[in-house]
């Protein structure tokens, strides 16, 4: 957290190393839950996110990731999103994400 902004970098969909979610949908849900917890600890919420960068290990996961993204951010006014693909993008997982939260408290 820096003043009025919270930055969360390269989160992956794991739960304290005790649970490794299977499949892109559950991994995406867990990534967003993990980032949501960080934002809430900084006094923010998902409603204040302004930018998300998603890294996928393969483009074939885009549709499923996008469905889960809409579950959390809706489809009316979701935050700006960039999606990239690459073998090393998600460190052995199917997806990862960075987020930037806006100024102000939720």
C-alpha cells in the first residue's frame, strides 16, 4: 500500500500451500479471493479495483477465466483488464493476476 493505492502483484490461486485448486475456474476464483483479502486488509475492496493484468499459461483458458472474472467484477463496469499468455506467466499454474486498487476507502 502506498498512500491511497494498493498494488497486488503476481498472485496465484493457492491457499496457504495446503490446497492447490484444480482447473482454471477454481484457480481464478482463488486468485481473486486472495487479492480481495489483501485489498480488504488495506481498507479497500474489489469495487475499487481499476486495473487487472491476468497471466494465462494458455489462451484456451480465456473463456473460463472470463466467466469467473465476471462473477466477481460483473459485466456492467468491470475494471480495465489486460490478459497475456506465456509458459512462465503463471509459475506452473494455469493463471495469475496483478491488481491495482483506486484511492479511497470502500
